[in-house]
C-alpha cells in the first residue's frame, strides 16, 4: 500500500555494481581504481571516478585520465549471480519490491513497522545484510515518494543512507541541480541552462505553461510535477516492463552496411526471444516458445538508437500496424530504420548501435494456429525457441551470425517479475 504521509519508500542502488563485484572477488583490486571493459568503459570504481572516469567513456580517454587504473574484462555471469543474491535479500525484506534494473529497486516498507521497525531501521538493516551476505556496497534513499527516494540515493552515494523528512522535502530538493530531476538528460539540461535554469527551484519557479512551451507537453508537465513534489506512483511489485532493449558498442573502426545489418539481426533475434519468454524467465533464461502461444508479450514500436563518430546520439522509431513478437516483422522494421539512417552513418561514422522494443503488451494467442507461412511465421519462432530452450541459446543461429563476435550480453531483470 502506498502511504502518502510517511517516508516509507526505499530506493536501493548498488554502488558501481560491476566494478564492486570485481573488487569483491579479487582482493588485489580493493581500494584501487578499476575500469570494467576495454574499448568502452562499462563501469568504473569510485576510485577511478575520482579521476573523471565515467561509464560509456572511450577506454583510451579513461586511461589518460587515470593511468593507474586496472582494466578488467567484464564477467556478466558473475554480475547476474550477484544481482540474484541481492534481490533475494530485497524480497526477504519486503514482498513489495519493484526492480528497475539488475542493480536497483524500489521497496515499500510502510506496513512493516510492527514486525520489522521503522523504514530507517529497515533500510539500515538492508544495507548491512547486502554488505555481509553479498559483499557489496549499496546506497539507500528513503522518502515519501519514489522520485524523492531515487534522488536521495543519488545524493547519498557512495555506500550511504539518506532519509528525506516529509516536512523538509522542498528544503532538500529545490537547491539541487536540474540534472537531479528524473528525466532530465543532457539535451533537456542544455535547454534549461540556456534559459538560465540551474536548480530545481528555478524549474518550480518557471510555471507549467512556460515549461510546456520550452520542453513540450509531456516533459513540461512531468518536470513541473516533480519540482512541486508531486509523484503519486506506488511501488508496483508486478509491474510489467514497458520496453526492453539492447545496445552494442562498436568502437571507432569502420563498419560496412552488411556488418551493421548482421549486428542488428542478432540484436533483434535476442530481443524477440526475450519478448516471447514465459512468465518468470530468469535473468539469463532464453526459454520460451515451448508452448503453443508466446507466453510473453508483444511489441508495437521499434526504436533504433545510434551514436555517431562524434559521440552525438539519435533515435529513429517505427510503429507497427499491429503488436507482434514475430521476429521477421520486427527485423523488417528495424532494417527500414537502419536503411534510412545509412547516409548519416556513412557521413559521420557510428560507434554504437542499439534497439528498443516499446509499447509492450501481453499476448496469449496460440501462434501455431495462425494461418501464416511456417517458414517465417510465429510457428517457426516457437519451434526455434523450443530448440534453444532445450539445447542452449547458441544452438540455433542465423548463418550471418556464425563465427561472429556477438558482443557483450548485459544481464537484465526477468521480463516478468
């Protein structure tokens, strides 16, 4: 139950997750600057961040900033195992857990006073358990709303506990930089800075009509509400994810259209399998399709995400005529988006290619009964998923994927929690 007058929502966020797992598992790395990843920084320890190293930074640039950093290859299986252990602690603390990613979650603890103590007591105990049982540092923000709890955990890092008193919410929030507002990225921040808006208090002072005129209806109303401490969203333990995605860092070298197409096809294959995965599929579970229907969800919108050679970003989207989890349909839409972006890629180069499937919904239709060509229709998807479920995710692949480096597969939360 969402309690509006009590700071009962916890935002628990593991600190520099990948790097912390590496430091936990290798005592030689403790208290040293650590970079996970080579060509691109996937994670950096706080010792490395102190030198200016940041996630997604070019590896050469990171080492120039911090020559003493130890670079280690990512171990995705280890991160998945660590995430499972931490989420088990979350769910042992309260049944009201809403996972956001493999290293952060919201927890509602307002109804546990009689059996577990106050939210602050529960948060302190949670941090101690994660440190002792999982061996990892975690920061917890405690507040009356999800937004404020997330802001509190960000301000409280690293390895901290920060409580926002409901009577002092405005005093806590308004002096913070606009970048602390949920949804303010680099582009929106630049727009606000251009208007002389630097703090949350400045945003609150603009008024909703002005924000809407500068940022558009959705973003303007959203930021106005947050700046005025309005966030009625409860913790939703069984909330279905509204989108799934995957991206591949490509480095600086030239990529041919055929190579980009192969990377895109592999990405679509993996995301489509995740769409069709049955309820309860685990972090690394490629199961799905060994039943008549999808057992999972369908997608309505395909979004292509690009980062060019100058590190600027762009997105392109296509809305399908009908929701689907059909791999060839999703791939066709993604290919059309990539083809449209080809001139810009040829001119500016490309360093990252990503894809998101959004506007997700459920679908329990029995695909095998649909009158579609079995060579490319849902029946084939279902059959191939069943083979992968039995013999492993790599047991069936496109010919274009044979012998090709598939890149890092970042662990994700189960698609249905």
